[in-house]
């Protein structure tokens, strides 16, 4: 059933806004967004859809269709993180509540609403299901609140919601991609200068996403620990390079000279970041000049680095990449997103994609006894909301 029709099963007001915000896949540049590095994601044609009605009271009444769960909370008491009955707010409601909290802190009105939403982005799979929920509420409040801000500021406020309200110390890549997606393009985004440009994807190449079926939880300490290791590396390297602000400021050549001084685990984390930043620059050049094989090789080495140096891969993700590597038509493959489970992204010759998908699923099942969900995706436009 359409979301508009389902709306009336839960609420009685008349819906006035329809909104949609996509998930993203990252082609290259993993764990560099919180180090000031460049990333190369694309918004995908899997998204959160939402229908909302305005309310006069400062209350958000939400129904999460996929979870089959409802909650309601006051928009003027967000710090308390409780529902209308004073019970702790369910974790899934932290995302919309956090967005309202960040918007209000920026002086932007977040009027009361009734909203139903539903997503076809697999949850916790590394495809930014959370950033898409944040963005869909941000664009909805933009329409209901009658204000307008640029998409970069909106992405930053959603990141603030996740950092300050949900408690995940993420970078800006996911919210940026959900806000700025361009159909058929990858997005080169420099997270230090905030410069970005849309780069056309290669013609006749399919984006195939394979879900390992293993789940991570970003808020588990592992993600925040990796970030802390990078900050520690910067501090230690400042002894030699006092001008250093982030790992973005050190070239692979300088790192070869000074990296030796770091404790082994910190050195591995920093080496991944420094080299991954260089890989993104090479990959963008390869994309712009149609050098498919070079692009693919950079993806494989990116994966090896996430596995061996950053240590965020899993046996299942490694298996998916190894299988893909040997299949006809595969240009490149790597884990995408934070890691600790989730998905791989595979660039595959379009004509060979159906066979690729079948063989990948079969071999993965034989090797792991798990079933991989595989999605053939298209690069898509960013979040938007319209009055209905
Ligand atoms: C998660 C975070 C992003 C980014 C990636 C890893 O998706 O939300 O900010 O750090 O992990 O590249």
C-alpha cells in the first residue's frame, strides 16, 4: 500500500508534505571523512520515504512503517530524550529527535508533525540508512517550518544530530551524499574545504551492492576507537610536523619518513588514511579519463588496506571481494561504509552483471552458508520534500 494511504491508518490530519532521502554507496575514500580527506560516494536509488501532516502543538507523532512501531515526543523538551509518557525514547526515534534538536540549536523552527516513514535501505548495512532518516526529516521540517538553508548546512546539522544526540562520532560523508546526490554521477567531496563536484560514472558499468548479511553497530566503540587512533597519530606526528592539523596534511612520502615513530597499531591506522586519501585523488582522475581498470585496481587495494591496516573488514566481506575479483566482468570490488560487516560495492560490466550476481550469490553461499542479498543500484538524486 502507498505511504499516503497508510498514513490514514495511524493519523487523522491531512498530509501536506511528501519527502524522500536516499542512502549512499561509497566508491572510494573510507574512514577519511573525519580526517579531512576527500571521498567518492554516490547517492543510490534506495531511500527513506515519508509523508507528514502539520500539527499545532509542538509534538512529533511518528510511525516507523518497517518497524511497525509508533512513538510521540515533545519538540520543546528534546534534551530529556523521553516520549510523551516520560518513558525513554526508543533508539530509532533518536534520529528524527536529534535532527529537530540540531535544527532548533541553529535557530530553525521545527513545527509539530505527524509522520509515517518507510525505507528500502537495509538497516545497519553500511549504506547510510541513518543519514537518510536524518535528511528526510530535515527536508520535511524545512518545508513545514517555512525556512530554507543550503544543502551543505543541512548535511552538517544532520551530522551534528548524529554526533551530539545519537552519540556516533561520524564524519560528514553520509549526510553530504544523501543531500547532494546527482543521478548517474559519483560525488567527489573534499571534506576539508567542502568543495564538491559531480563526476559522471563510467558508461555501461553497473553498481552492484552485495550485502554480506553480517551486521555492525556503528555506536559500538570500534568506530569511535578508529577515530581516536587517527587523532592520536596527529598528536604524535606534530612533534615532527608542528603544522599538522589532520592526517590530510601529511603526504605518503612524509608519512614514510615519520610514520615509523608511531606505535604499531596507530601507525597502521594512519597509514591506511594517508594512502586512502591518495587513492581517492588517483581514482577521480581515472574516472574522468575513463581508465576503468585503474579505478578497479584502486578499489581492490582500498579493500586490502581496510582489511590489513584499518582492520574493519570481516571474513564474509573478504570472501565476497575475493569471489568478485575472479568473476568475469568485475572491474573492482571493496567493502563500502564503515565496515564491521555490511556490504561490498562491485563495479561490473553492465552486460555481465546478471551472470555476475548469480555466480557471486552461489559461491558466497557455498563458502559461508550465508545468503547475500544483491542490489543492482543506480546513482540517484539527493533528498527532497514537496508540498502535497
Ligand atoms: C560511516 C560514517 C561516515 C564515514 C564512514 C567510513 O558511514 O557515518 O562518516 O566515516 O563510516 O568511511
